[in-house]
């Protein structure tokens, strides 16, 4: 048994005279609490990570600060939660002079041997009356915090709420300057930005970094607000991790006015749990964040291989016909399936996207049977929280007696529209009945894959919800998605298309970006999402790179687009492969689909079903600011993907040690570049590369002996 050093100087502060600092320690972390200022210092193995940390919250409409409370007590207990065995420390704040102010309980959950701890805040009414709050910040500091080296390579990550509108992730300089626009933000005042649910603050050269974010996604929209520092000091001057955010990117704006977050009500109101992770690698921090989220809300299980297949939207769009999609199934069966490793493991989906309803239900059943005869599984598309008509007296599908007016969300008294559709209340009986109708029809037809789109429409902060117990957009979203998942059962592979990042436990896969076709800027855009969202495969079974379209793009662009499937571990073709019907595909795109989908060495990588890790986060390239270098380690191999986002031809050498690759453990006689099958050259730990304009290279490096992956 490990020897644990536990320092706990104070259980009840009032019992010890003249005490000002209480230290709550377990494992690698210490929380030093000042009972006079009511502020905390987060210390990991002797390093102060954050100081002057306080609690802020709203009691109704009144903004309060826990530092104003006049009495505190601290207690500890050992617990077991979803994450593991923890030492739980609770600070109780009371304000005897203001009986309307709630009691505050701040919990710290410290885990032995972990680089992180969790914390949350509970507001408790003093007289068992109902209180309400739409904002709680368990972590808030306006002090200058410097836990990174003073360096121009310090960055912080901005994570979007969802993936609509070609929104991107960002890696922003932490400092600013008027004289160094290449490496720093421009201006006198450091950038102040909000990242949804999680952020990482790190040094690009050392990878040392802090990850903070929300690991609960059942009630709140949470965010991290970060302000950097002037000049190149590399510090943060404000950090706030809080529950209760709305923003134009959370889709909570109507007519230019932002709808506040819904208030959570009860005798107790609890924030989301927040993670604080500090380690030598910010990427490990984000991966650990994903693992903790998954421990709390386990991902939807999938015990089959990585999916392959085809989606109609990329090349066929709205021009769907029965004869056309049947011919696609035949084309894939005859020309692509089980060739060069495409779908060798038996999971091949033929997905009909928007406009699938140009087929009637009988035709859909016939299409499903045709796919099954070809060794494929048929899929369809649906938007469960969207009404594209917005007519309130229109009957809801299913002959259930409901009309759409009983399902539509209203904000400031008006129907809320988003992405061209009226938003539907996920808690309304009319919405749930509509879900039952469509899911039952899909199941009856034999559909095995369902792509759900514009799900963000179900997470809107509304004036009210039909279920009176629901008061926030995320509560409503969870309510509707839980019903949908249970109705679908375990036999349907669910893909989320446009959707919030969290909650993540209702689908097997999530499209990591918005619509991406075959142009290099589309590849660059999709890779921006993977650059800073690769860790999402910790909460979903798969990251979906969207339909892989070859079209009339160059061979270099085609190889790059297919490589995005390799680095995400997922492959859905997107060209129009129909040979019959009203909208026949071009011979060029069909030839390219046959060619680039059947590279055996590339398909060997796709079938791993794993997302690659970015080599760094402080250097980005292309119009959409993506990392260009990624890597993955498995038991017997290392993989490297290197992209050239329209930078002319570039060549040189890669330092393998910077990719956590042991060059002495590479069997160069077996290793190769996957597209060309060319052997690789390693000299003094450096891998030689040459990338033509717009082209990606994918390297498979075999280990000399099997060793356990480091990550």
C-alpha cells in the first residue's frame, strides 16, 4: 500500500485561535485556504498553479462573492465517486448577518496520484425556502497567475459550443504586443475570450499546461473565461470557470438580444463539477478531461469495428431518388466494398441524408433490404428538435392529436428560429410523441444508422418548458435525448451531426466539424476541429470527419481528404456514386472514389478507429488555422500524419523524439509511407519528409518489439 501524506491542519476553523491558513492536502494537491479573505490557493507538488481563487454566484438576481461571508468551517471525509476514491474536503460558508444569503458549500475532491482534482459549489437556503441561481463560479481569480514560463509561445484554447456555421476552435497567444504580430496578439490589452465547457492554457514548446472545465453536463451550459496579459509576460490576469453561460455561439440570441441562462431552483442549487488538471502535457490534460467526463456519463457502447460507408449529402445533396440510392449500394458493393480493406470488418453503412423522404416508407424498406443483400446496413437522417414550417396549428406527425404549437419553444414571447427551423421543446409531449413516431417507423423499416442534425435547437434557453421541472436548455436537451436514445434501443448506430459537444452519452459518433467537402480549405477547416478536439473520442466512440468527397479536386487534395479519415478513425464516402436515377454521378468522381477508398495501407489505419494527437498547439497553418502534424502510438506501431495546407512544396526532417517516438525502436525495413508504399529514412532520430502542395503523407512506423503505448 502506498504511503499517503495527508496534511489537514484544521477541521473547524473556529476551534483554533489565530488560524488564518488551512491546508487541505491529499495526493499531489494542496488547497490552501485563507479564512480571512475566503480565498484559496491551488498548489500541486509545491507549485502554485492558481492563487486568490474565490467563489462568485447569483442568489436570484443579486451577484455575491463568498469573500463577504463572515464564518467558515471545514470538514473532510473519504468517499468513492464515479471517478474513484477521493478525499473530499468541504468548506462551509455562512453569513449570519444576512439570512437571505444562502449557505455555501464548496467541495474539493482530491484523488491520490492524479494530476487533477474536482471542485463544485452548492448553495443551500438557510430556512429551507426555494432559492434560484443562473450563475455559479466555483473558480474565479483576478490575480496575476504565472504557472508557465514567460514565453511568447504560451497559448490558450477556445472551444466552441457546437459545430454549426463553420465555427472553428482557436489557439490564441496568451500575451499581446504592438511590435510582434507574428507570435503575439496585436494590441495593448490582452485578449479576453470565452471557451465553452473547457480550455487549456499551455506553453507550446514544453507542452506544460493547465486544463480547466466542466465535467458535469446534465444541467448547465458552462464555460471558461480567460484574460491574458500585456507584453510577453506569459501570465493570465483573469480566469473564471463557471456554470450559467449564454452567448451568441450557444444560439441563445434572438433579434440581437441575448437570453440569460435559465435559473436552477430548489432548496439546494449545485454547480457543475469543475476539473483542474496541471501537468507536463496539456494534451494529456484534455484527454484526462474526456476520460473523467466519460466516467461520469459513460459513452454509448459500440462493440463492433470502426464504421465505413457512404453518405448521400456530399455529392447527391437533395437529388435523392430510389433508383439512384439503390445503384449507389450496388456501386459500392461491386467496386469498393472489401477491396483494399474498405469495410473488411463488416460494418458498411449506406446513409441517406436530408431529402431521404423523397422515398416513401415502402421504398425505404425496399432500400434497406437491398442494402442488406449487399452486406450493408442502411441509414437515414432526422432533426428531432426542428420544425421547418413553424406553423402552430399544423398537426404533428403520427396522428396523435398534437399540433406544433404545443411543441415550439418561445424566447421573449416569440418562436425561436435557428438554422432555418423553429426550435422544438424536447420536454413537450408533442415532441416526444413525434420522436416515438419517427423512431418506430425507422426501426420498422430496418434502419441501422441514424444521423441526427441541428440538435442545438433542442438546447435553447427558453421562456419556459412544457415539463415545469425543467428550467435550463441543457436539462431540456438531456430530457429529450434520453427519451430518443431509449426509444431507439441498442440496435441503431447514432451519429450526431450539428450538435453541442456535451452531453455526449447519447450517440456513438459526432461529426467533429460542419459540412466539409473536398477542397483543401475544407480539409484545413475539418483538421482545425481535430487539432483541438481530438480528445472527444474519449466521450464518443468515434470522431466523424464528415463525408469524404473527392469530386474534381486534385489528387493531392484527394489524398489529404482521405487522410482525415485515417487520423479520425472513421470513413464515410461522399461523392455521388449513383449510376441510375435522376441524378447520375460523374465518371471522374466515381473513379476517384474507387481509387482513394481502396488503398489498403490507408484503410489499415482507418480501421484502428482512433483519433491522432496533435504534435503541438501553438503552431497553426492554413486559412482555418489547423495543426499540420499528428501522431498515434499503438502496441506495435507509431503513425504520423503530416499535412501541407497549400504552402507550396515543403521538405525537411521531423524530430521523432518530439512526437514521443523512440527512433531506436523503429524497424525501418518494415516501415513505409501509406500512400506511396515508399520506405522511410531515419537518420540520427530524424525522419525525412517531402510534402507536395496540398498533399498529406501518412507514415506507418513499425516497432522493433512490442511495447505498451505511452498515451
